[in-house]
């Protein structure tokens, strides 16, 4: 297993009127932040909040190329980012204990916080298709190509973990500084992660370690990045 200190390359926030950042997503241009009573759009270049959608936004956020998905207590909302309209609702697998959220090749991947699980979920029905076990609290989920990553945060220790998507075995750890937590996780589709900072009200950018010609966990699971 590879282990390294997380390379924090940028911090955004805290932002006016934001007490907590939970879920984080990326639509190819803007980062979306779940801040409790709304989803806010962040310009990564300027660090400015460009606008918000008034919707319950308590935990993980994902983007499928057209729509946002947002955990709102025990539900997952499908949202039109242009209008803010909620188009559909499905039950969240953890029944309110859900955390991270990612989109990859037509499916949602949902972290269940204290149960220490990641579920693959049908976005139309909410049916759980399979489950990956973790040995730490799951606070964020994202895919980068064939790599599955999730955030952890227990006590004052927090990490980004790359895991085998078949077995849940930990393949790589990026350790955050003491007291710096990860409450949401999203890849930009390249070499950076956006990480929600919980009650700090911040978003941090973590550099993903470089890869050689062969990338991923060699799991054979054909899943694309949630950040595209």
C-alpha cells in the first residue's frame, strides 16, 4: 500500500454565510458545494461564489454531465442546474446516514458514513446493486478513471483513500494534516481533488499523486470519472 502526506495546493473560503461545507462536485467548469440549505457554484479560478440553488444540501453531491444529484437527509435529489428544479427523488441507501456521492457510467456511488460502506445505486429507482465495505467512516466518494477514492474522517484524523472497487482493499492513502478533515470529495477528472472542509467552511484542493503509463487499480471495473 502506498502512503503519503496529502499535498494541499489551494484553499477556498471560508465563505460569507457558510457554516459548513459537506458535499462537493465538479461540472467541468465550476465546483458545486453543499452548504446545508443550498448548493453554491464556485469558480475555481477566482475562488468566488457565482450563484446558488436553494435546495436541501446536507451531504454528498454529484454531476452526471447534465444534472446534479444531491443528498438531502434520507433522499437523493436530481436537480436541473440551470433552473434549480428538482426533477426526481429516490431514497438514499443509508436512510439518512449517507455521506459522499459520485456518478460513474450511469450509476450513483453513495457513501454510508458510520456504516463504513460505499453502495452502487440505480439512479432511477434507488436500488442498491452492490456494496463495498470500508474499515473507516466514509465522508466522500469519487472516481478518477478506474480508480475509486473515498474520504475518511474519524476523531482528528482524515485521509483520502484509493480502494479496490471489487474488494474494498486500501491501495493508497493520502493523509491530511492533524485536525484537517475531509467532508466531501470530488475529482476534477485529472490530477486534483476538491475536498469539503466540514465546519471550517473551506474547500481544499489536493494534488493527486502522479501516475505512470498504467493507471488505476487494475480491477477491470469499467468506470469513468465522476468529474466529467
